[in-house]
C-alpha cells in the first residue's frame, strides 16, 4: 500500500477542489453561451413583420407584370425592352460650353516630362 502523508493528501484534495471549481465555471460559461445563442436564434426565427410580406408580395407582382414584356428578349427572340425609338428631334440637347464663351482663361498646356 502506498501511504500518503497528510500534507500530500491535503495538497491532492486542494487540487481536486480547484479542478472541480474550474469545471463548474466552464459549465456555467457554456450554459450562459448556450442561453444567449438560443435567445439570438429565437429572435432570428421570429415571424417577420406583415409589412415585409406586403413588400415582398408587391415586388413579385411587379416581376410577374413585367415578365411578358421581357419574355421575347429572354427567349432570344426580340430586342431589349428598354430599347425604344430614337429621341425626337424636338428635344433640345445641351451643347458643351467652351472656356472662351464663358470668358475663362485657356487650359494650361501639359508639361513635357523628362
């Protein structure tokens, strides 16, 4: 038989108690993390607001309304739906202004790099 002295037994008992406390602390931390994760997951899985459903529904209604317009293009049988006739000649176009018309000095000439 192995005889342990009282000091060795006390030291061993102290180590066992410390280890037990460490395991209990780890278990408590894991339990808190698990509860936090459960709470977070429950919040994520809650039913979305009714306004979100209405928004998604309106989005899909607009897609289904636009589908016939895009169908020929998507099947490769027609032009892109946004390609339309040329803009009318009556639409005035803005002409680019020059520095001289605006009475500004001319742009400096680029410097030669060596």
